[in-house]
């Protein structure tokens, strides 16, 4: 099991902030606006996006998989339903 690491959490939060601010990828900023317009707070919307990104990071760290942009975009599109990491 992964241990909580505040510097990693902070780095992921910065990535999400930049994705939203610079609209790159566009799907992240679109998902953020969609969640906000659906009455989620700023912190709730960012937390949901964080979870979609976290699935990709788990796959990368645990299985050495490359970042799967298609899965990431699909997970963003499914929010607020939470994505699941494949933890075989």
C-alpha cells in the first residue's frame, strides 16, 4: 500500500491547477467547469479530478504502465462517479 506523501500530493495539486489554468489538456478544464456548474465547490471539483489523475499514477508506479490518456479522459468524463484503479 502507498504511504501518504505531502510533497507528492502538493505536486499533483500543482499539475491539476496548471491543467485547469492553461486549459491543457482541455478535458481537465472542461471537467472542472462542468463540476462547478453542477454545484461542486472548487475544492470538491479539484479533488475529483485529482482522483482521476491518481488512477494513472497508480498504474504507472505499481505496474510501470505508460500514462493512458484515453483512460484519463474517460475517467474525467465519468466524474463525479469515481474511477477505479485496476489493482490486480
